[in-house]
């Protein structure tokens, strides 16, 4: 009798647990299935997207190599067209590199010269916050170099360029030596010979600066010595 009663109790408890589970499933089962489906779906979508990104990157990479090859073989028009296409790519790095190449082509005497557009490209690259810092710095240096070649000795314009180059000429900047050379050229154009000489001396004495840049800086320093002496005599 005792055994039968215990068995009966166990069956009742089992039925109650099953009934509770059935109630819970009816209440939350759909949400569990949907949640699981969402997790699996997101995982699959991420894997597909990642595979697509790798494939697209490889395609754009090969396109960029082909465009560079065309440029090397002096097929300028074809290279320019190819770079234009890559510049519209969703791959940020290759799109940025393509824009630098387009601007470089537009600066050359190749029949495609367009300095205004080259400047616009550099300005776009300078102001693209999503670009790497080193790309924005390079665009700034190249823009100032191009602009310096195109303007007259206008005080306001030169002062504007001098302010722009300041951030690029700090010791930690990636293109500090090129920036310092441009800074010295701007100061020279402003006829501020003493400051220009100091800037070129800093380049010439910096062992980390490229050899040809140091040599140019030393030549400029020697040239400025005469101008400083002449300026001093006039001041007296």
C-alpha cells in the first residue's frame, strides 16, 4: 500500500511539472524560437558579410594593382579611369589611395592636368574624419605644397598656409620633415629670413630627416645667410 501511494504521489508531481512546463512553453515558447532564429540568422549574416568583404577587398586590391601598372606603363588615361572607379569603392583604404593617385595624375603635364580638381581632392581627404590620421596629414602637406606653387606672395594666403602646416610640423607628426620644409618655404616667401633659416637649420641637423631633404635644407640655410646679412644692413 505504501509503495503504491508513493508511486501515485510521484505520478502526480510528474504531471504537475509537465503541466507547468506546458504552460511555460505556451507562454514563452514562441519567443524562445524567435530568439534562437535571430541569433542563428545574425551569425549566418555576419559570416556571409565577412566572406563578401574579403572577396570584395581582394577584387579592389587587384584593380588597384592593375591601375598602378597602367600608370607605370604610361597609359595615363586608362589609369585615371581605373582610379576613378576605385575611388568610388566601399573599401575605404583603397578608395583613399586611389584619390591620392588621381590628384597626382592631375598635377602632371599629361594632358589631364587639372590643378583645381587636385586641390579639391586634397581638401576632401583633409576633411574626411573617417580617414586615417596619416592620410589626412599627407593630404594637408600635399595641398599646401600645391597651393604654395600657385599663389602670389599674398600675405593673408601665406599666413593661412603657415597656420595649416603647424600641426603637421610637430615632432610626432608622420610627415614632419616635409612639413618643416614647406614651413621654411612659406617663411621665405614672407621674407622672414631669420625664421626660415632657423626652420631649415632644424631640418639639416635632424639625423632622422631623409638625406636629400637635409641636403636641400643646408643649401637653403647657406642661401639665407646672405639675405639675413643684407636685411640687417638695411635695418641699420
